[in-house]
C-alpha cells in the first residue's frame, strides 16, 4: 500500500498507529535511502555469525520485514524475536509470519523497560532516534549489560553534522532524494513538522561516544549515505 499519510494536513505529532502501519513498508523504502541495501548488509553480518540457538532481538521490529528476511536466509536455527510498542505494527507482523510459516517471536513491549538477558545480537534500525536523549543513553547501557560475552549491537540512525552549513546541505540533498521517490514538497514539509521534537538525531560522534560510555569496546560505522548511518558496536 502506497504511503499517502502526509498528503493531507497533519492533526497530531507522528506516531506509529494503524494509519502509519498500513503503509510502513512503502514509507521505509521511499523515505530511508538505501534501506533495502542496509537491511541486506546487516543480515549478511548476522549470517557470518549464525549458529544454532543464537538469539537475535530486533528493537522496533514494526511489520517484521527485517526478521522475515533474516529467517528466509538463515541456515542455522537461530531464535528470532521482535519488540515493538505499537500493536498495529505487531498485528501486521503476525499476519506476515503466519503467511510465511515463520517461527519468529513478537512481543508488545516498551524497550526502555524490557529486561535484556543473554542476548547475542541486538538490532535497532532507525529506532533510537525516536527515544529521548537521556533515555536513549540508559537504553544502550541496558542493551550492553544484557548482551552475552561476544554480543553485538547493530543500529542505524539518521544523524546531524557539527558543521551547520554541511548539515543544511545534507538535509537539502535528502529532501531532493525524497522528491525523486514521488513525495511532493507539501508531503515533505508536513512530515518534517510532524517529526519535530519526535525524531531527535545525534551526531556520528555522539552515537559512538554513547556506545563507548555504555561499555562497548569497539564501535564502527559500516554504511553512510548523507545523514543516514549504520553502526556496529561490539561488547569486546
């Protein structure tokens, strides 16, 4: 279903309700540059480390597309689980899992209150940016503490730049990209207004520092297009 959420005047701040859930896959593919390629990249990284019983936890799993793609490609029987605080998103994920016969656990949960325990790989694709900065820092600490000895945290984020002129240029480049995906200037402006004070990005350096302060020994970027970046943080 095509994303037309912002063709009409907005009446509230952005939230992951049924309206968004119904078009979310299209919204991601058209709004996030190289989203499909990044998803494939992360899946490839996981498959290098796959083994029976390894736990993969997806935070903000939405409609389940990432986990379903991973499930289809893995050879070892890993334990896949998705967390989301939107029942509308989870219902669509459940329908997909049932249709494909995929053994994926889905849970309605607040990731800030969730008990992370003996996790092997935690994924958060464009999820942390919707969490308030101080809570975000505490969440990453909880993820670190809940990872096993060789645990890995892989996350993608929209970022800002310290150089304000460069930051403005990156935003303009991104908006031009959205126009090529079929979004009108009105839709782009509507979404920007809806996301104001809802999506709060960090710089690349702030994301890396957040992970290191949480305890991660290594933090690398493995993908970047303009102001969209994917990070890999290793516990040791």
